[in-house]
């Protein structure tokens, strides 16, 4: 595993998703809810649509695809509503000295 710095925690808007390109075809949606940060793959598993343009439900900890309305659990990447049936990647996040890092496996 390698840690990649995404941003300072204070740079992430609360309750919305931000798209980050980590290189090597890894694009993620980063969501801050209070002091917790979630990182999932940015491309909907149902259609080639950026999830970071969708609505965050802070109470349910989900991100809704802006195209067809599938909701994804930010903790696991699992879809919890149709039409998506396949999960998106979910990544481990660490906050160190106010900076947000995502853990990526190197293959």
C-alpha cells in the first residue's frame, strides 16, 4: 500500500463530493462529513458518469449518481439503490496532521 496525499482536511467542503485525479487512471470522489472523509471510485458502475457531481446524503452516508440516481454507500462503495448493481472501489483514508491521505494498492 502507498499513501497519497489528497488535500488538507480544511480544503474539503463539508457535505459535498470533490473529484481528484490520482493518476494512472485512478479518479476518486472525496466526501467530507464532519471530520470524517470517504473516498470511492468516481465512475458510476452503471454508466460512465462522474459520481462527484452527485448529491451527498450526510445522514445516510451515501453519494447519489447524478445521471440515474443510484446511491452508493460511502463506507463500502456498495450500491444501495438501482439501477447500479455493482460496487465502486472504496479506499482507506487516513488523516495525519490535518492532511488527508488515501491508501492505494500498487499492483
